[in-house]
């Protein structure tokens, strides 16, 4: 009976997100038709740009790697019942920290520099979101609002640093930091153009899945998310676990920021604010906060992001068309959250409570 219940639950967790994405495609097709483009042609172009060839698929994987890491910034705290959307801020802060350390020790061997940049990105991003968890537990500050506002603080800090203390004087029209030496940049996987950030993302998703699903640490976190009062009665250190998981979540986004500057940008500038953090929220929602599923959803969304240019060239659609698509998917997926548990086909009929039948009581006859 238990296995039958889990089979139905798994089917529900798969079918509802797929149906939500399909409905999003229908809405996006209507938008394209209103904009004067052929919806089927648009879908064909998206597929061609994302998965149509080995070259395009590599572009998809390049964009998918930071999405895997930033999605964990939302997926992990969700195990505690927290809704954190500060992915973009942790991503930016991790990139700044990585550049600062990489430039400071540029004379060290490349392996040491890369390791130091990774640690710096992890620590900076972890502290950024860890502060959100501490504010939530110790001062009852709403984590959604505080993490959202910290995004703007991080972007403002980035603009200040690249325009002031960390600015390269040779960057005239686009203020930037000094470039990371070529030897210290992350290389590509042999035989491909895909950088090692993809490996980091896959490893992070696998480790966090094992940590949250196969360890007592993850069981304690899910217990807190299920019933915090019962967790306190059981003696679980709720405060420490909250801060620790938020630190772990932020460290994943911070590592994504390090990958962006050390494998793609080569320096920190306004391009570091590339909306990978916000897209990671969507990945976490579609994946139902499952780290392994997030790695697959990240590839799908990475392909969509890779197709922005071709839609503008071939179909004369605005450059922000892909953002419209993301927004539609996000709204429909949010709505689909209210559908879980409402379909009888996904429920074990033997456990569904039915209203008790009212016994027949004859009316008393008058004497």
C-alpha cells in the first residue's frame, strides 16, 4: 500500500509540472501570434537554437550550469519551509568575492588561484544568504522580503566597486574590474566548449540531493519544514539548522557567480547581473525543489535562454520575448501548486475519507 501511494505521488509530481509547461507553451504561442509571428515556427527555432546541433547544445549546457547552482539557493531552504529568492544577490556577491581573491593572489599557481576563487565565492554567497536565515530565526524577519531586498543591495555594491575601488582605468565605456589572468580562468571540458562549471553544477545537485534525502541532517531539515513545533519538542537545533542550510544554499549561488566570472566574463562588471539568479528560482519551482530534477530543468531553461537571439533575427520578435516566456512559465507553475492533491486519480482511493452515511431514524408516531 505504501509503495502504491508513493507511485501515485511521484506520478502527480511529474504530470502537473509537465502540464503546466505545456499550458505555458500554449499561452506563449498566443503571445507570438499576437506579435505577428508563427507560433510553430517560433517553437521550431527555439528547438533548433537549443538542441538542434552539437554546437547549439553546448551553448545550452553553458547556460545551464549556473542555473543548476542558483536553483539550489531556493530549493534547499524550501525543505525548511522558507521561501528565499535572494539568488541573484548571492550570485553577484560570489562573483565579486571570487574576482577580489583571484586578483589578490594572481601570482600563485593557477590551481591554487582557482581553488581560492571557488572558496571565496562559496563563503561570500553563503554568508549573504546565511544572514537571511539568521534574520528569519532570531529576529522573525520575513525571509522572502529580506532576500529580495538584498538582491538590490548586492547589485548596488557591484556597481560601486566596479566604478570605484576595483575599477580598471582602461575600462572607459563599461566600468569593470581588472581582468583575471588567462591562466587562472576555468578551462573547458576536453573536446567541448563547455566549461567545468557544468561539472560543478552536476556535482552540487548530486551532493545536495544525497544530503537532504539520505542523511539525518536532511531528515532533520525536512522535519523542521513539516512541523517546527514538533522539531523543537524533539530537541532539534532549529536555529543552527536554519542558518546552516541557508549558508549552504547561498554558497551554491556564490559558486555560480565564481563560475560566471572565472569561466565566461573574465572580470566583474554590470554583465555579472545576468538574471541567472532569478531564472534559478523558476528552475527550483518547476523541479519541485528536487536537486536532481533541477539539473534536468536547468538544461531545458538553458536551451530557452540560448534561443533569444534567433527569435529576434528570424521572427522579428523583441529581445525580451524569452523573458515573457519565462514569466508565463513562472505564473502557470505557481498556479499549478494549488492543484496538488485535488485530482482523485493521483490519490489512494482506500485512504480517501468519505462522508459517513446518515442512518435512517424513523419518525415517532403521535399517540
